[in-house]
C-alpha cells in the first residue's frame, strides 16, 4: 500500500511539471498532498502494529534474552 502512495505522488509531481493551467494545478496539488498524508498515516499505523506485536512477543523475538 505504501508503494502505491509513493507512485501516485510521483505521478502527480510529473503532471505538475508538465502543466501550467491553474485549474489543473490546484486539484493535482491537493491530490499530491493527500497522498503524502496517506503515506505518513500508513507508516504510523505500520509502526504501531509492529510495536504492539514486538511488545507481546518480547521474549520470543528478542535475541538478547537468554531464559
């Protein structure tokens, strides 16, 4: 999912380089900013899930733990 957000952002960047019509630029900038926010939120959610999984399985996945 994160790769899709990055690809969309790159596409919007490329469109913005090619156009000079304000009626096109404004919505494309909005869509580009939305993709940036989505990318950030997906990254945050992924980190939260990973942190939660790590905390529940601390001893099973911690190579420094010697029980």
